[in-house]
């Protein structure tokens, strides 16, 4: 399994949009994405490189496995 590395927020947005998340709103430099069935919204910071710990927290909140993340990331 490859390591999770920091990537641009634009790529992360595309990954979660492929998973079915939709843009809800923006507060400052944070984008809020929601999906029916997921209780907490995803808060994606608009960083050039989103840190690994933020990506892991987003995956946990979205209930997405590492395998699914890398599969969707390869499509972006």
C-alpha cells in the first residue's frame, strides 16, 4: 500500500466529489462538503499541500478506506 502524501486541495476535492460529496458552503479558506448518510461535513482547507494528518481525518470522517482513496486518486 502506498503512503499517503500531502497533495493539493484541488485534487482532494475531486476525490471526494467522485465519492459523491457535494459543495455546501465556504467559510474563509475552508470548503465544506456534505453527503447524505455521512453525519459530519468534510472541512477541506484551501492549502497548496494539505497535510497527511488532515487527509487521514477527512478519510475517517468520510468513512472511506485507504484502498478506495488511492483508487479515486488514480482517476484524478
